[in-house]
C-alpha cells in the first residue's frame, strides 16, 4: 500500500465514522510487518488527524511473528498495539502449514520471537488454524506451553478466489475434523469450570471464556461480528470490502475510498438469525449470530447461510457450555459478571 492510500484510508475512516468517537485501525495482510515504515507513518498520521477531530484511535495487528525484531516490539509496546499472532502450534503442524518461502521450517524462529514479544506484552493473543488431520487438543496445549493466556482455534475455510465461488465441501452434518474441534472445546470447558471455581480465570477470552458471556449476561447475538457495519477492509488500491477476508472477492466490493460514503444501513444489517430458514428453528441462533459471513459464503455460496457442519459444531460446543453453566452457583456467576464488565 502506498503512503497516499494509507493516509486517505485514515481520512475515510474518520469522516465515515461520523459520531463514533473511538476507532480502531487493524494492520493486516498478507504479512503487515513487510511494510513497517508505512505502519509507523500511518500511526503517526492517524493520531494527529484523530486529535484534530476529537476522536481516539487504537491499533491492532495480526502477524505471523516471523519478522519481529526488538525495535518492532518496542514500537508495538509504545503504541499499545493489540497484537494477535498467527501460530499453528506444535512444530510438525506449524512447519507444515506455515513454512518459510524457501520451504524451510518456521517453528523455531517464530517461537523465539513469540517469547520476546510475550516478555514485553504478556496479553497478546494467538490464532491457530486447524486443518486436515491436525489435532485441536495438541494445538491448544502447545499454545498454552508457548505462554499464550488467550488464544483461539479456527477451522480452515475454503478460499474464495473467483466471484461467487463456494467450495461447499462439507455436506455431512459431522466429520472427523469437527469431532476433534468439539472434543477440544469440551476439554476447555472443563478447564474453564475449574478456573472459575478456583477464582483463577487467566484470560476471560481464552477459547471458551468468551462463549460464556451471553450465557451469563443473557445478551442476544444478532451478528457474528461487525462485518460491513462497524468494520471495513481496505485493500492496497483503496477498494473497500465488508471485512479483510472478503478482499479481492469482486462481487462483495462496497466501493473505493475515493467515492464510497457510509449513509444509513446497508444489507449487512439484515441479520441471519431472524431471516434465514436454517437459523430460525435453531435454539443456538442468538449465541452464534449466524456464523462468519465469509465462512458461510465459502461453504454454501450465501454469506447468510451457515453450513450444516458448522451449525452442528456450534450446538455441540454450547451444549457443553450450558452443562458447565448449571455447575455455577450465584457467587461463580457474580465473579464472572465482574470480569466481563471489567472487559
């Protein structure tokens, strides 16, 4: 991305955020640390522009950790950048799924960089992609051993390379990969219950921690995230997509920073949970919010229609969560409530 486009994107964000006072810029890729000078200039420019407009901006970044240096870590600390590391766990999995460009293994180098970053920023999160025969439990254990307090495991999704593509590759209600994911989460629920009883929840958003929030608060989730509403993904050419995952999917492009203006509500405000036949009869619809729009589109061709496998996984995970909920007494709920309010 050019400096001109980066600065214009900041201006677009500030203008189109209208009355919203707190904004966030997330540096994503590809690998964002391939262009550290631009990130530094963008942070400097955005802070100045936000101050002029009476707004505040926070920063986040998703990186594979391979390019972290002491200077970069100091910059991330100084600017309070919320960092998420894409790290897939044990050496056998990390090296297979995320080798360096020349095919050499990446685990050792990335793990060492993670340790340096954790020493300065212990609250960073990890995001692991579960793919193929990888065991979710092995991945989770490795992330914990690496020192991450908060982490999430996401099943690999098909890639939308051409307009309207949908792999639709998971037609069975359940499969071995799903069973591994669900088994991992069931174990995590047991760990979470133990931590609650011991008043030792280390990371409230560690895997299942965030899933407990609506069960405790009773809040209904109408959307999985802010896709197309409170979120936008801007490409190197200034094209605007509903989120970073849709970048390059031409039929999902919303416009360009030169000509697109946010006015009123768009089609992304139409929630699946009260509009789609697959969601309407589901008891878990207000817990999942209809699923990730990108995953939905990649698997079914319609961004509002989740695939049956994902639905089955979600229900199985929350069934265990509800069982854990019944094990909580009033003092446990009060303890969790205070943690959630604090966040």
